[in-house]
C-alpha cells in the first residue's frame, strides 16, 4: 500500500488496526504482517527499532503493510533522517505543545505521515492548538504516560483519565484531526472506537507470543 493510499484511508476515517512491534527482527514483523493488520507500529522508544533495524524490517516486508516508526524523542536531525528511511510515517512521543508539533512537521518536510503523541497534562492543555497544526496527520493518545502525568498511573478507568482522553478526542474531532490510541487488548480498545479513534494499536509482539504459547499449553492440559 502506498503512502498516499494509507494517508487517504486515515483521513477518510477508516478503522486501521495495528500492533506494536518491539522485537527488532524482520521475521517478527513479517509474521505479523501475514495476519492481516492494516499497519505495524515499529517501536523505537520502548522497543529496539533504531533506523538500521527499521530499514532491515522494511526491506523484508517489501511493502506488504505500512509501518509507522516511533522515534525515541523529538530531535530534528533524527526526525529528518528517519523520514527518509522508507516508513509510511513517524510517531513522535511527548509532543506537549503546538510549537513542538510545528518543529516535527518542519523536520519531516512532507516525506511521510506525522503522528504526534498526546500523553501529558501539558498536551491536554494545548491540544486545540496541536490539532490545528498544518502537516500533522494524526494525534495519538498514549494512555500510560497520560495517566502517569495525571498522577493516576495505569488507572485507565478513573474518571479523570477517561475525561482527559475524552477531551482530547472531542477537540480533535472538532478539528477533523484523525485520532489514534494504544491499548493492550481488543476489549480495552473497542470503547475508544465510539469516541472516534480510528488509528488503533492493540497488543505487542511479545504479549501476542506469550498468549499464543500459553493457549497452546492450556490446550495440552499444562
């Protein structure tokens, strides 16, 4: 799928299902790509994907599925280099203000999608301005860091955390900004679809590996 096609699907509000790939081996990504995901989330913040690992994975995938690479930080030189490695887009963590979102767009220069993560009290405060930055293709909520920023770490059902996520969603919908979010399970992510989240990342490669092994052993009465 071409970058233009994936961007068009994102802008059209299609549900795009992905999963986090943290193990930097091309074999892992290719195995996941065969399962029918719409995209893969290559994690260079909490996983092992530097630019060499991302490039090897993209070469192995041969365009089978679009990949978005999360860089470890907002660094203009890193973003400029990453934008040219062939990924469909970059996910940039801890974008807390519109000025930071503008810096990301300037560094990427239109070479791939720009997805900024809203995952702090500061981002919540400035979300209206962030959502209106020209060149940003989606806002992606990081619920783990957002809940920690609210001093409610991993209390995803706490009213304050739910309210914060809901406020980001409402503001982005009003700005016609596509919305993304990560949750660990399908049951956890389904309620977010009703709030307009369409760029969905569920589970991680490691968790899926563990779950598959556990299910097999349980089937063998272990």
